[in-house]
C-alpha cells in the first residue's frame, strides 16, 4: 500500500491544462497562445483524456467550441469551471501519488506564486475544488509545504532531482532546512534519494530555477539537460557548472547517470528587449509520445528533436511551436500537469 510519485512516463489517464483568459497576463497574447493550447490538446486527445480548468462558464463554452472547430474528438475532454489567477498548471496542479493497487491520492501542496511574486489565491484552491467532482477517483490530502510541480523531477528508481535555488529559497519554506525538506519529500513522495543542483540559470525565468527548465529525468537512469557551449552567452558559466554537477551525480546504487545534452535555444526577446526562457528541457511526456517545445529555430529545434529521441527511444517525439508561450516566461511543461492512471473515475 506504499504510495509514490510515479515518473512522468508512467501510464496516464489525462493531462490537465488551465485555459488562458482575458483576466490574466495572457490578455495581449490570447490569439497567439490559444492555438498552442489547441495543438497540445490535439496530441493529448489522440492518446488519453484531457482535463481543462476553465475560469468561468464562458471560457468553458469557448474551449469546447475551439476544440470542436479544430476538428478534435472531444469524447475524452473533461472541463471544470474553477476560478484561476493564471494558467501554470505544472505548479498549481495536483501532484498525484499512486500505489500498487492503482489507488491514487492527490497531495495538495501550497502554491504561493513562486515565493509571493504573483497573485495565487485562486490557483491555490483549484485542486481542492477539482477533487470534489465525482468524475475524479483520487483521494485528497492537503500538505502544509510550499512546493511546485516544476520544482521537482522523479524517476522510477526512487530519485528526485531539484535545485537549491528553488527548494531552499527563503521565499518558500524559510522555517525548514535542507535536511528537513529532503526528509519531507522522501516521506510524502516515496522517493529514496534527493539529488540537489547548486547551479543552473535561465534568463527570463521567474521560478527561482525550476528543475523542469534545466534538467529532466528520463528512463534508465538518464538525464536530459540544457547545455550551453557558447562562452559569450550569459548562461555559459552557470550551465557549465551545472553540467559538471550532473556528471558528478550518482544513483542510489552509486552509478553515474547517462547524460543527454540538449542544445541552448538561440536568444529570444520580448518587445521590451528582455530575454525569454526558451528551453528544450520543458518538454511534456504523454502516453507513447514526448511533446517537445520548439521556437521557430530550424537548426536548434531539429537538434533538440534528435537529442530527446535518444533519451526516450520508445516514444514518438512531436514538436509543438511554443514561441508564444515564452512571452509569459514559461513553456510547454509549465502549462501542463500529467494525471496518472487511476485518477479519473
């Protein structure tokens, strides 16, 4: 009956999205960003269910209309009207643990807007509201710990990968030290060894270096990570140090991890000239496929597709144009949350 957080490549019931709307920072970009959501929905609905959180009934109607007009089969679409501040489902969505009997339990950690940077009162109630619906099979448990899904990575071997900049940041859980946080994570998530990275930085990122923008666990003790080879790039020093840390990491059995470097995307900027966090590490794993964010950069996009295939040889790799997403400083993985087998009734 021991529960554990399964890796993202574990069989899934659904992917959850929280749909962008005009009361969010997405307002100026809705016509550009909604097609990205539709592309993601298209790939998900071909393989599994799609759960969509809708800010109000008007958004719910709009979502259904958009997906039908795009020719999608909506038989496996589940929409829920729940008010939300924003759309970053990776960080406000349910972190779902499972046991060998296929029972599921949602751990509802506190979401505080990445250390109080943004309003999050509505987002922090989404899971509790969602779990009240009869279509959800998972049990619910609130956890008194600030934690975002983008801040942790797990595999099937009991490893948890994270960054010190995020989990040890005083804007999250200032009363807890590293050992206490490590113990709580292992206890709650069923992991056995926490792997910490001191280094890793992405311009435009406002999550305090979420691991899902930098390095991702993959099957067979593999880590796919962002590599910067251009010494003049502002990321070079931090990402080179992160690469050395990854090479030094050991599994719980004392073995080195297999490393798959991902290219650094060419610099992308917003209208104010601020560099945006274009990262190929922010991919989403669904049943049988990996959805890879691309940024209209033919050379590096192609390199990233090739490298991700090495990390996930059993999966189909599918490119999703995510250039509109990074206008709000996140990408594909940031807007989505996987819901493992057993979540839906």
